């Protein structure tokens, strides 16, 4: 019961970093499935009768994982290096090597209890899984067995010589310390349980080894995406024609000029992802509405001005990016929605002008039809 309370306390501590909140008028942050790589090294401890320090050995792991949801992920990897065993009389220890192929189910406790937050510095995860353990190089235990037979009646009843393949169960905790959107440092503690045949001795119970690892995590894709709020499309009402005033009948019929409705100015803001000129499905609906407006008002023309945010890239890159963005909007109006090219003019400002106070909104093309 005490262990359960300590476990929950650690999980809640992982939520102590403030959450990256979003107001309803701000861009929405959504989880994005992604893969990652982990490289770890550390120490292992094989449970046995010898002194604790005599049973410590090196350990390493290389893993590939995929985070399917904010809470659930999976990981496959290769771990191993060395395990150790101990004999009481005569007091001695022996080593052997192993390689294990691991498959783990990962559960992000910080996201489970506190909600998804891609900017959280500390995340705590638990995992359970299994492994196929291939042990080899058991020469030390073989030499010990030979010595025991010569000097005593004791023997290593589960001694294996060239190699041994066993199935293992495993579980542990994984702590992640975020450095950036791509990189993290990690700490991990895991426990692995195998049959009694692992360390060559017959004990009547399972054999265990434990690993304490530290390493780095490289995310192979972004763990979140920012969805810009969809601005309402202005609805224009046609100008009503005035009914002619009835006048007394005169000899000559006076024709009044027909007053054509004047189109109101129409603005459309098309937002982009960072360092991208790809038009998303949400932004394409805005361009479709602009095209429909231009078809209803064939006399209007549209000015498209591209921008880039000043906090990303440099002036040269941002100028080129803003130009490509405005050209992409122009291309879609012409090729997909049939607007004549003579009705469209483009400009690009790079990061020399920032039309919005919020930096993320300056990855935009402002379309003004009049």
C-alpha cells in the first residue's frame, strides 16, 4: 500500500511544471503521433548471494519506439552486456554475457494524470513487457563447477555451457527530461525476471537482474501540431435595387440608369505551419470562399501579400518563404478554382513587416479583394 502511495506521489510530481495553456482565441495545440530513438548506458545488478558490489556489471540499450496517443506507446529494443553470479563457499563471483530483444508497452503517467502538454519539462512513464534473453560466454561458471567437483560435493545443477535462451518478463519506470522539441535526456530503472536456469545455480525460485540506465532520446517527428483558429468568413448581402418612384404619365418615357451593386471589400487570412508553404485543408476552405466571392463579383481583383514570422530563420530565407506562400495561394485560385490570373496580384514582405502581434500568426498570406 505504501509503495502505491509513493508511486502516485511521483506521478503527481511530474505534473508540477505549469501546463502550456491555450485560450479559446489562441491556436490550439494537438498531439501528433511520432517515432523516437533511445540510446542508453548504465549498470546492471544480478540478484545473488555475493556482495552487492561484486554483482554489479555494465549494461546498455538501444530502442526504437512509437507514441500512438498522449498516454500509450510501444518500444522495441536490444539490451544487454553482462550478468554476474556469486558462490558462497568458496566465496567467488563469475560473469557471463547476454543480449535481450525487448518489447515494451509504454504508459505516460504525466499525460494520463495531468493532460497532454508538449512543453512539460519532466514526464514520467511506466512500462511492462517481455524479452527473449540469449546468454552466452559462461566459461567462468564452467570453471567454478569443475573446481567444486574437485574440492567439494557441491555442483551447479543448472550449468549451461555454450549458450542459453530464456524468456523474460520486465517492467520499470522511465523519466524523460525535455531539452527541445527533438531531444530529451532520460533515466530508466527496470527489473527483469527469468527462470531459475539463468545463473546456472538451482535455487528453487526465479532469477532476477536489474538495470539503471541513463541516455538520450531523439524524436523523429514533432510530438504536437498547432492548429490556427478558423476565422469567420464575412457574408455579404447584395445591394437592393431601389424601386422606381411612380410618377404621373408624361409624353416621353424617361429611362433611369441602372445602379449596379458595389462589392464590399473582402479579406481572407491564410495561415501556414512554421517553415512551410503547404496549404492545409482548413486554410483551403478560406481560399474556396474567396474564389466564390470573386465569381459573384467579377469586377473585383485580389491583392495577395505573403509574410513570415521574424523569430524563425533569417531575412533571406523568410523573404523567399513569404514569396512562395503568396505564389501557392495564387496558384490554387487559378488552377483549382478557375480565377483568371489577370485578377490576381501578389507581393511578399518576408519578416520586414509583422501584421499580427502574435508571432505564430505572422506565417500568413493576407488576401484583400476589392
